[in-house]
C-alpha cells in the first residue's frame, strides 16, 4: 500500500472526524511532507478533503457525493471527458449521448448522471440506477474502425472497466462479452450502441453502469443474487483487501483506463488485448450454457479467439460464437 | 422533380382506377406509370410473377430540359399503337434493376425492432431514406443500427427477427427511386 492509499484508508475510517497531519505522519511512520503530498494527490483524484487549521484533515460527504465539474477539470486524459455533460437526473444517459453524437459530439465525450429513471440494459431491459449509488455514464466513441471489428469494443471496454476496479484492489472477472463480475455477481455492465455508415462505424455510444454504493436492499429483488456493488464486495471481504473508491475517483480512473485501452486497440489490434481479456475471463474452462438468439448451446468455455469471438467445446465440435450471452447458473 | 409523395399518390390513384397507364411531364422530367392488369382483375392461379399486378414506374429525366421533341414523344396516341413492347421492358429487366439489396455489414444477430415490445423499424411497403434505420445487428453486445443507405420502398424482408446473419448477407430488398 502506498502512503497515499494508507492516508485515504485512515481518512475514510475516521470520517467525518478530523485527523491531524502530525497524527497521520506518526501512525504511518512517514514525514509530514509525505502526508501533505498524499493529501494533495488525493484531492487531485477528486476526493473532497477539508483541511482546517488546528483540526487537521477530514473526508467530506464520502458516501453520496455529487459529481461536479471540478472533477472533470482535473482529468489526466488527452480527450476522454474533456467534453462532458453532467446531470442530476435523466431518463437515460445513453439517449442523451446518442442525440449528442448525432449533433457531432467528439470522440471521448461523456454524459454522466446521478440518477437514471429509465436506465437501459440490453434490448431495452431496465438497468437499476438509483441516485448517487453508482456510476451511470455514456461515452461517445469515434474510433473510425470498420464495422467488421466494431464488436470488439465491448471486450476492450470491459478490460478498461476491470483495470479501473483493480486500481482500487478489486479482483473483477469478465463475463463474455460485456459484463464485469465480482464473486459470481454482476458489478458492472455495458451496452454499446453504434451506427454504421456503409461498412464503417460512424460512432458508438458506450453505456457503462457500475454498482458502487448499493446495499443488497437497493437492488430489485430479482437481481439480489446476481448483483453486487463495490461497497458490498468491500464489506464481504471484511474490508481488508480493497479500498472503496468514491464515485468521482472511480470515474476519473475509469476514463483514463478507457482512453488507454481504446487507443491501444485502435493503434494495434485486438490480438494485443486478447490475453488481457483472457486472464480475467469468468468461467474459463468451465461448462457453460450460452444462449444466442433463440438457440442455447452447452459446452466448455475455451476462451476467445483473436477476433474476440467465444470458443465453446461441445461434445461434438468446437464452436465459434459471434453473439450470445453466458447464462447464470 | 416529382417528389416521392407525389409518385406514391399517383400510384394509389392508378391502383384504384381502371387505367393501366399514366404518363406525366413536368419541368423536363417525364414520369410513366404502368400496370399489366386493371385493378379489378384477379391474378390467375399459379401464375404469380412477383408482383406483376403492382404498378411499376420509372422516372426518366430528360437529357435536354423542356426540349420540344420530348413533348411530342409523350403524346399518348403514339403509345397506344404498340402496347405490348413497352410493357414487356418495364416488367422484366428494368424492374429488377431497380431492386437494391441492403446487406449486413457485419456478422451478428438480426433484430427488426429496437426491443421485443416495439414495432419493427420498417415493414414491407415502407419508404426509406439513406439515413433511415432499418434494423439492428448485434454482435457481442454491440448493437449496431443499420441505415438503408438508399432511398426507396422496402419490398421484402429476407431474414427473421433474432437470427444470425453473415457478413454481406442480404437483409432487405428495396425498390430504389433513383
């Protein structure tokens, strides 16, 4: 753990009480200067830390803090999040982002809302997105790639989401093609809607939902055994392994990772990301059931090929699947 | 130029009437609408020839706008002497030439509607413009809206909702208007 992470953990533990720089330095065995640097770095990451004379530092509004424009001005990305629209409540960030894309929003433009009243999942299924409990965002992508490789975007994005969770110590798994799991439950999901122009991708709108602060009760009953938030994972681990990020912190890290992974994919190829996906694969080498359209196939999940298609070994043959969803069991 | 709406209106008029032929000229553009049988006639059993009772039309732009010889050529009495020949050309190869296929630009699952409860993006008989969304192809949770890229009328939908399509597989038949 770095000094910064230790300072953060200590502030979190004591919030909303104050802790002096001197006490922090003594308990961590580092200099006052190191504490000061760590505080500054945490502030840059979007943490709302109050410094008060004779009292010390304290973490404010940790659990339900609004995202603010301030966070975006501190982003360390080239283009991602440089254009953004921030809302308190919308029906769906995806719809706003699509309309914005049609008006010419640039690559990397972001739409975030505290709450979605009609958050959408796959095929217009509802995505539960209560106020302040998670990150609900849509990112406009203009990779200018042929449509024939556009299907790799969900996998590339999933690697970026996983890496941003790993930044805080979580160990996510990737469920082919677009879900992110923690201990067999879904912590994040993605929906990508593109529009083609002849054989090229004109734009894609990447919708991401990450469950951050929900308790089990916050999820609709049907989802309780299948969904998890970072907070729940943090608590279930005995709060030992992970740092629970604030939503702005997570958003900043996520946008950085998305920019890195998507430009890596644009400049190189999916083959470069294949291993990054595979080493995080959920149910790899296990028997799974995959539903595709109206069909269901059972077999051993061998992984993905260099195009990102799923490989399934059935009793008869090795299937390459371009579409479908792995069933929960 | 004749607008799509005007042409559709004329087709409806022709369909409802006992006429088999309408010819119009305006601003140097000539529009010819023909049908093989009057509306009252019934398609003989076993001789269905892919919409032969439907009116076929072609918009013929004049090379020289409002040239006098074109106006002469469109005098109806000249056509009535040989009705067989022009009808044959219209209903055979030129009609097929106007059919354009919208093909799948990617491998994936074909969805006719944005979600299972919604009506399909397009039905047979609908007119489409180049930017009209005609379906979604889903590959690995990338839901890609496919636009028509042509202007015309949907005459056939070649794949069923929820089925897997290959790259380049024809999805729709469109009778193009240009």
